[in-house]
C-alpha cells in the first residue's frame, strides 16, 4: 500500500517531469490507460498555466509569436512550480527566466518588457486607495510644507529600465495607429498606475521619479524636493505635485511625526 502523500507526490512529479514509470505501479489500471490519463492531466496542467502566463504577458507573446511563447511558457512552468492556487499569482519570475533563456538572447529588452508587464498585473489587482484626504494642504502655513508627508496609492509601481518601455507599451496597445518607430537608444523611468480601472504606463523625468520614490518611502516633501532638484535644478515641483494629485497617485497628506493612516 502506498500512502496518500507518497501517491500525491509521485503524481505531481510525473506531471511535471513527464516521467510516468515511478507512478504507474501505484495506479490500479492498465499501463496504457494510465499513461493516457496522465497525458491528459499533464496537457491540462501545462495549458492552464500557459494561458495564465499569456494573460499576464500579452505584450511578450505578441513580440515573440505564438510558437516561441508556448515553448518558453512550457519551460518556465516545468522549472517554476506554482506556489498559489490563484492563477493571477503565477508568473512573477518570468522576466528573470527570459533573461537566462538562450532563445531570447537576441531580444535583450524582452526580460524588462516582462518585468513591466508583471508590474502592470500587480497594479491592476492592487487594492484601491481610500478616499483622497488632502484637506491639510489648505490648512497649514506655507512654511510647514517641507514637513508634509504623502501616502501613495497602492495601485502604482515604479521601474527604471535601460529600454524605452513606455514607447514599446504605447505602440503595442490595441487600436494604436501612429508611428510604430521606437528609439531603442534611450531608457525610461516608468510610472505604472491604475486610473478608472485601466492601467497606464508612462515615462517620468529623472527628477519626477526621485520625488515619487522618496515620497513613497515616507520622506517629507522638503527632503524629497531636495533629492529631485539635485537630479534636475529646473525641476517644477508645483506642476509635478498637481499632476500626481490629479492622477490619484498622492491621496493623503499629513505632517511628519503624525501617525500614518
């Protein structure tokens, strides 16, 4: 007799490895029937996770084509067991996998495209921020502005890349009819954010990225502004703050030392 645990482990090993023989003695049916059943389970297993990957990485799939993506997904699935019953959680390491995947070596930008798409996935499913509360801005004196701290919406992510990912994202959106040319000599500081149930990928200036990163890390506005100005002496703080507030990136203000909500 085999324990339930040993049978389940052998079944999982057979599905992932493609080697059926160690499991077959545990199955009370003819070997040919057992192999057909295992093939069905294996195909469903690979197919389900491949579909989840394609849902998370549609831009990668579009760039490389169906045959390439199907095989890359299969290799990733076999090397990376799912750790969650939620298919939306599967695929976090696909960008790193593509970085080491020899068949993707000529597409040096592809791993970062995948990393961006995973952030898009995370932002899409992120929690909503509470209702905006920026009333403090109208109540305090101007000399206290440097002590302001902001809460940043959870439905955002930041990414720095040596590739023009915002442009790659833009020209690959459904219905895009503009110039498809992309300048691959420039990198980007990306802001990935959800607004009105849609996720946007946008480029920030270096100074804007520094400001947002420091605010997200809990630094007060004065210190965050100093960091942004060190990156660009001509940085327009007022315009940037107004845009971040209007976009819902900054949703709560408090004074340094006050308890965060």
